[in-house]
C-alpha cells in the first residue's frame, strides 16, 4: 500500500495501527491469531472501544457519530483492523442498516436505532434470502399483510447469518403480490427478534460451526412505523443496501493476516528434515500470493479513490472486481494456511499427531482452525452476491458485452 499512499495517509495508517496495538484486548488478538472466529462478546467489546474513539460508524456522517474519514481512510482502517487481527465491525449494523436509515429512515427511526447500532447495543441481521430467492432476490415470497397499524408477516428466510445472536432483523417482505413488476410489491421492515411467532433454527456449516440460520415467521406482528421508506418501495432500499455491502468486500487485510500466519507456522513445521519456510515450492507459492495481494491492493486503491470523486452516489461496477479477486485470494490464502499444517490440518488427528511429532500444542490448535476457516470461506464466493453474478455485472456494465 505504501506504493501509492500520500504522507498524510501513511501517518493515518500508523495512527490506526498504534491504536489497535494499544487497545485491542490481548486475549481477543491471541485467539484470532490462532484462527478462531471472534465470539459475540469479542465483537461487541471491540466495537464499543472503537465507538468510544469515534471509529465505529466509519461511513456515517459526523452528525450520527461518523469520524469524517475519506474513502481511502476507511479502506486503510478496514484493512489494518483485519490484519491486526481484530474483530471486524458488524457489517449488518455499520455498512447496511446504518446507511439505510440515514438515507431513508424517519427521524424517530434514526434517533432510536443509529446510536445503538454504532455501539452494538443492538445486533442486527439481514433477512433477505429465501429458499428460491437468492441471486434472484425479487422472487421472495415472505408476505406482510396490513391490518390496521400492523403488518402480519408469514414466511421464512434462509442463510441468515448470526440471527441467533441478533436483537433485530431487517427483512424484505412482499406487501403487494399483484404488482405489475415483482420489484414493485416489496417493502423493507425492521423486526424485533423477540416478537412472538419468530423461530430461529440453526444451520451447521461445513466447518462444523453455527454461523447460519433459517428464520420462520408465523403471524408475526410488526408495527407500521417499523417500515423503512414507502410501502412497496423496499426494492429501492434493498438496492442501496446491496451497493454498500460490497464496501470492504475484498477483505485484503484478512488475506494478508492468513499469509503472515502461514509463514509463522512454516518456521516450526518441518518438511524433508528442514523448516517448511526453507522449501522452494512453499516460498514460490507465498511469493505468488503476495504479488497477487499487492496487485489487488493497487486496484482497490484505484477503485476507491476514483469512487470518492464520483458524484452520482451509485456503486462503482468495478467494485465487482474487488469482490471476485478478493474472495479468490481469501480462498487461496486460507488454503495456504491449511496446507502449511500438513496432516495436522485434519482436525480428528491434530492433537494426537502433534503429541507424536512433539509439535507445540498451539500449532495443532491453529491447524484445526485453519481447516475450519478454509472450509467456511468456500462460501465467500457465494455470499454478498455470487462471483458469477459479479461477472455478469462486469460483462454488462464495464465490458459492455
Ligand atoms: C455463508 C453465507 C452467509 C450468508 N448470509 C446471508 C445473510 O445474512 N442474509 C441473507 O439474506 N442471505 C445470506 N446469504 C445468502 C446469499 O446471499 C445467497 O446464498 C446468494 O445470494 C446466492 O443465492 P442462492 O444461495 O439462492 O443461490 P442461487 O441464486 O440459486 O445460485 C446457485 C448458483 O447459480 C448461479 N447463478 C444464479 N443466477 C445466475 C445468473 N443469472 N448467471 C450466472 N449464474 C447464476 C450462482 O452463481 C450459483 O453458483 C448467505 C450465504 C452464505 C453462503
């Protein structure tokens, strides 16, 4: 990144780095260095520390607690925070519902929800996808029927990340099943997860962990004042939200951190009687990834600084490049971290093999997490809009095919 940063941006990066070094709780950093996902309490505690500093609501206007950073400063912060490694800001709160309420919410919605979202007093989740409505989101069927000053919601959502942790969910519902265009019959509701009639059922993913859920709505009563923007205009809100979702999606800091972890582990792991770090094939793989990360970093810098000069406020279709290449690299770097561990990466054997080979326990623990990370991040090319859909956007909007 040094290649293109101005002296002021470099000074800002150093300030961010120093703040994270001095304020990130040590146990959180150590767990994350071993490859564990942050626990709910780690994410809440860290976001509150950042919020106290004025660094949580990073893309919001100052009036609502934003730090007044440029797009490049936000990119630097996100990357340094990922590379630390520190828990990421909860994107449902910071990049999704916050900007939506600032753009479309009523004054009452803004003052009730924004300060709590910044401080993670409320944990939000995203109820968009349904069985049969993912890439083709406008096919969604969850229905909301107006009865007086309430909507009655019936239907179900799927792949709802962290719904089991959530206090609130922003949900797309169908309010007019007879609209001429499917997109014209959708509304955007804020739903309290404690409302009677909501059932959250876990989906355990390939890494053996519980990140995902199905959410069922059975005659759930939602007050009309919890609708954001006009009835049947929820698609405008959803499009705005999905444009923001791609911010920071390259997750380069996370890739950088995974390569650093693999290099560190490769000093202890032995291969053909020598430390793996001295193996020519391993070194070549690391160098190739580092070159690719540098190239993506420069591209990201170009896209972000060009985006900052645009005045139409619409998402740059080039951010799809960042999603595609960023997630490919995330998958390649987590694969490197797993391969570095060799047979230790097989969780059922990790502890036993480590004992037999007299490897440090920490290595076995990190190896086990590396496998989980690798397996879960196969999903990175699916969530946030699949990579195939991103390629469709690029072929239409950039290549004009
Ligand atoms: C880990 C994870 C977390 C998620 N978290 C959330 C969440 O919190 N909230 C939420 O609402 N959703 C969430 N999702 C859902 C996610 O948004 C959808 O999985 C995604 O949009 C794809 O939809 P789908 O699964 O229905 O697949 P489909 O849309 O059925 O796609 C199946 C395949 O067909 C391809 N395809 C589909 N249409 C086209 C096309 N037009 N051209 C070319 N190829 C196409 C896709 O690329 C994919 O490979 C999450 C998903 C995952 C995996």
